[in-house]
């Protein structure tokens, strides 16, 4: 079965998620320290990484993910985080996460996302956030077949 790396600063999450994944037959390596995790994940890459938002090395899961992506751009990564704002999810995906799961989470959902990630499901495309549209702009915003313009009185 696949090798999964689990990185989180919450030891309860490490214990419960690793037990869940091991019951499904996955081999799980757990890390609570970001620096140790980064070294291990770059020298012996897993088949998939599940990252908690907080990184013990610098307190920023996004910067950890960027460094991990520099070392291994093909590694499937799932963010598992208590950050529940849409902007946090967008930042995680733009930092290079393939998937984003908010805590509290469904165990079945996590297992399905892990299965999909290990199977090589298509990655979320990391794109920079578009610039904000200001009221001063009068031009229409066009994305594919969808167009939105300023309201007319």
C-alpha cells in the first residue's frame, strides 16, 4: 500500500489520522516538526503528504508547502487545516496544495481524498489570485463563457 506522510503540530491529529490511514492499509510517517518533515519528505518522498496548516518550523503551512514543492513538484499534497475562510483555501491551493480539507473533517471524506491523491487524480491548478476589480473599472470581467460587468441603472 502507499506511503503517506502526515505533518501536523497537533499530536492528537497525528495519532487519530495515522490510525485511520493505517487501518486502511497505508504506511504512515508522522511529523510534528516542520524542519524534520521537510528533510525527510525531500530525501525519502512519500506517495502523498497530508499537511496541517501550522508548521512547527515557521508557523506558516504555505511557506512549508512552497519549499516542499521546490524540492518535489510532483508530490500530491492535501492540506488538512482549521483555517476555514475561502481566502485561506485559495492561498493553500495557490501555494501548491492539490486538495484542501477543513477541520473538523469527515473521516470518509479524508480517506476518499487520500485514495484519489494516491491514485494520481488530477491536481488542482495553482494560479495567482486575480487582481481585485474596483468600482472605477467599467470594463466587463470575462472568464470563458461567463461575463460580468458593472450594474447599469
